[in-house]
């Protein structure tokens, strides 16, 4: 149905010409789901956006190629012809349902707009059609919600609305750009299921763009793997998963977190114990109970996974332990001392023993400080080094986290995401802490980098004999590292168990739902 | 922080800081460089005036009166027979000093005030910013006029009065910058390292907030200079025998039909300075735009 041949796109900037897409060819068949997989910067989105003329030119430039859709070359269409095609024959679903809906228009009106634009239908007919579609994409009671505004819908519901909007003109091809990346796992599973069902029912072609092989493992028919603007490998799903030919594809497959670690449950004493912790945030006259009466313990040397969806309070617990947010009530007892009761001076000394690694390596480093300044700061502050010895300590830290020594005078913006996360880890370990909170440390990274950072954390955990509270929304990642797991929902603990027990015999329905939502079921079935 | 020398690695690559990066961008902007060059030249002249001025400041020649530009007096003379070039050079000293010193006063108060309010948040922030609002609400022209009338006209007071008005916007900009920065994870990381609030503000917040402040500074200096000119024009600012560009323009305007050069040349000096500052400010805004600086 869609045949792309030798497509090449470059971006011309002041710094020179950058080839984003370098002669790629692929086809999308009707009634099939074709997935394009690649890490950030692989050109997967650029390639797909160019099909609809959504690449701004300049700086973008289409160098070569054809994109035949029903006999027409999409790349040669005029702007007016493109407008005709967009939304009617080819529709798009974007990543972020929060920003893709106009907050000042009701959902119903936004749904009706593309229909009324492309086809001459009356308002009443359009409304009827919109209601049908909302029903079809699984919006409960569409008759009463169609006149609501986007903010009255949850993220998952908004993505359903986006899908309905894309489908309203009965397109033949749907381009979905990371449609589930911004969503919680359980919602992600539902949306994937919905897309697969709609595709079967309507027999349309779907071009699914994703950075995550596991996500497409369950739904894609054909998989196209891209790296640095080129296609590395194309094949049907089973071929790719069972016997990938190219080393890069194999690397991607290996990077998917599978299996767990061999748990060693230390018999050592309790290092950190959290008792009846509550952290509420004021919102107008009421409170949001971000953390609501939570108690758990971590033993010395243990890695405890803290798992939950957005809004479960998992990050707030981490920040409460370190007193980065004021707690409402409860105790945090670290090695016999109640951290919540410490005065400023005692707290400062205590801080060298507890550290944190953040999610976003672009926000967690001061952009105006070199690697040296960043790593030297904690060492000098806590008197672990003086000015003459600090240089050697910084270099040792860089060795430990796998950064080349020659980078010592560079600034954060000169590093990639994975390297920045290494700097952040180095800073957290500088004072040789006993306990580290790792708050989604790999969620912002590409899969292959993610695997490297997880390995690094595992090694360093042993080397520095760390106790780690590993916070993540991703059960598959937590499984790789954690000895024990605490599952949170809406600020309360749902279940806590050893990792293997939790995966094999989840006790609570919510845990079971979470486990079933982990993408890549087909993949794991293959692996075993 | 001064970094100790790391002797044992020779091959350490020198990174480019965001400041260096900004300078690179600025140096590609011809208009901004022109502005910078003019400013440097004027400041140099102003500093050296007592030594390089063609005539002494007090030298006058009533018999000569106002003469158009000539070989002896390049920019002509005023009605008292004083050399205009000398007058403009001495006037520039005062005008530039008012511009830079008053702005420096504004910067010092504004950055400190705004950074504290933004970092502390809550009630402290509310009280501090309400004070700013209250001073904002005073009609500042009347405020300055009152100060001048009550305490008499003197230069120091002029600096302080203008600075006291201009710091308000600085404080607001600084506060909003610090507020958004403090949500960033690197500040949380600094807290969890155990740094004191003062160190966090000084080392992590202020350097990152300076971009917009620098840009605003280059726009504040001309507005301060205009304010001085305006006050002098009204007879409330600098008073004879001292002079400033504003005062010269004021005198020139009185006799602009008979002796146009008395208005023209101080006007050109003032305009050139203001243009230069604006070009430099525009250039800096583009150069310091962090979003552009990342790629």
C-alpha cells in the first residue's frame, strides 16, 4: 500500500549538513502493522513525518527517493494535495496526548473538525459519527462526555480520543508515533490492545514508530530496525526475535530487560526503616495524599524496588527520605537515627551517607560546572579531600563510573544522556554513601544505554556495598536489579514480596494487572 | 570555584563552557561587535578625558562666543566660547558614570533581593515581593524629584535614586529565574549533598540565572542614561558647572535655531551610545539563549 524507496533527508544548519535519513526503503502493507524501531536520533520519526510533508523545509531537505501511496508519490504532492491526503487517507497519532488536543475546544468539536473539513456532512451527522467512534475506542458513556474539554479526560482517555480523531475519516494508513510512550504501563497495554483490535476490524495499515522493541513485540507484523539514518534490518516479527542477523538488532534484543538477578537476601541488620510515613501536598483547601501511611524496611546491602504508576507517590517517598520534601508525619530511621528529627548541622553530616540519582540527566547537572567541579564539590564540602588531593579522587571516581579521564574539564552539554547519567552517579557516590535512592535512573535513556547503566549500577552496588532504593515504573527493569519489591498505588502499599515471589505468585489483583501489562509477552514466550 | 591543577593528565580536553559558547555566537554578530567597540571606545575616552581633552574644562572665551566647527574647535564652541568637544567629553564622563554606576547599584540590590525571595519562597517571598510591588506603585518621577528637592542635588544621590528605582525589575526577573531553576534536579542534588542555602544560591542558582539579567542590564543602562538626561533637562539632575550629555542637549535645544551644532553633537554622542547598547543587548540575548546553545 505504501512503498518508500531510497528516501534521503538531510538538515542544513549553520554547522553543516546533517544526513538524518540516508536512503531507506520499506513497505507498509494493508492490514498489517509495520513497526519502525530505533533509538533517539535514528531518523525514524523524521522519515515518517516527511511522508505527510511535516518536515519544515528549510532546514529540512529531501535529497532523494519516492514514497508511493496508491500510485501517488507523496513527496511530489503540492501543499493543497497534501492537505487533502492528511487526515483523510493517512492519519497520525502523536506521542503526547496532553499537548495534541486543543485545551479550549470540546473533544466533540475537535473530533468533528477533520470530518467536516474533508467530507460534506451536516453537523448532526458528524456528531453521530463522533459518538460512534468514541464508543468504538472505548470511551465510556460518550453521549455525556463528548462535550467535555480535554483536561477532563485522563492521559489514556485522551490518547483514545486522539485515535478516534485519526480514524474518523476512515484512513487507509495510520502513522502512530510512540503513541504509548507517555502513558503508564497498564494504560499502555490497553492502548496497544485497542490499536491491534482496530487494525484487524478495519483492515487498515499501521506504521508504528517506537524506541522500544518490547512494546511492538506483541502487535507488529513486520519490524524495520533503524540506526543513524539507515535501515539495519527488516523482517517479520518472529524472524527478528528468533534469529536476528545484524549485531545491532541483537544488541537491541539483549538490552530488553528479561529475567531477574539471583537474589541474595542478606541476613544483615535493618539499615533504613520507614514507619507510617505520610507526605501530603496542599492543594487549595484540601490535601493530596501523595504518600499515605507507608511503612517498610530495607536491610543493609539490599536492593529494594519501589514500583508504581505515575501518581503512586514512589518519587515522593524517595524525596521524603532525603528530606527534599517536608513530610507530614511518620519516621524515617536510618541506622538508628530518625532523619526527620535532625537539626540542620546533624543533617548535613548525615547527607554524606544518603544520596540520590535522578531520572533526567539533562536537568540533574549544573550546566555551568565542569565534570571536575561537579564531582569535587561533595568531596571538598564534606572534608574528604583537600585542594591538593581532590584531583586524584575525582579521576578515581571517573574511572569507577566509566568516564574517560580526558573529559574532566568538559561541561554537561558536551555529553550524551548516558554519559551524563554516569556523571550524576559519580556525584552521588563521591562521599561513599551507604544508601542511594535511584529515582527512575534509566527511564530517560535509550534501551541500549539503559542496559549499560543498569550493569554499571549493579557493579558499583557491589563495589561500594550500597543499599539501594530503586524507584521505577518499569517492572522489567526493577526485576533486573531488585532483591525485593514494594508495589505502590495511590500513595499506599499494595504488596511487598521478594522479586521472584512477586513475579511468580502475585497476591494482589493490581500487581497481577501490572505484571500482565509489561510489554513484550510474545518475546518472553520466545525466550523461554 | 578555583580548580586545582591536575598534573597527572596532560591530555585533558578543555571543554567549552556555555559562556565561551555565548561569546562565540556574539563574535559572529557584527552589529553587536560594533556596539561593543563603540562602548569600549567611549569608556576609554571618558576615563582619559582629563589628559586628552583639547582644552581645559573651565577655559572660556566670552569674546569668541558661539562659533561653528573649525580647525581650532572641531565641534565648535558654545555661547561662552567653550570648546564643545571638551564639553562633550566631560559630559560623557558623567552620563556614562550615571548609567553604569546606577545600573550596578540596581544589579546588586536586584540580584540579591530576587535570589533570596525566589529561593526562600513562601512567606518570605510574599513579603519581599509585596515590598517591590509597593515601591513599583510609587510614581517614580515624583519620587526622584522629591529626593532631589529634599536632599539637594548631588551626584551620589542621583546614582542612588535612579538605582533605587531600577532594581525593582531586576529583582522580579531574578526571582522568576531562580524559582524555575530551583525546581531543577541539580538543585535538589545540591541540597542532598548537604550544601548550605547560601552556597546553593551563589554557586548553582545565580550563574544559571545571569543570562536574562545581563541582557536586561544592557537595556537598563540606556534607560538610566535617558533618565539622567531627562532630569538634567528639567534642571533636576546634574547642574552647572558640571555637565552631562543631557544638560548639553538641554542647552543646545534652547538655541538650536541659531547654533544647531550645540544640539547636534551631544545628540549624536548620546544616540550612538544608546544604539550601541541596544545592539549589544540584542546580540547578547541571541547569544545567551540556552535553547539554541545546546545543539
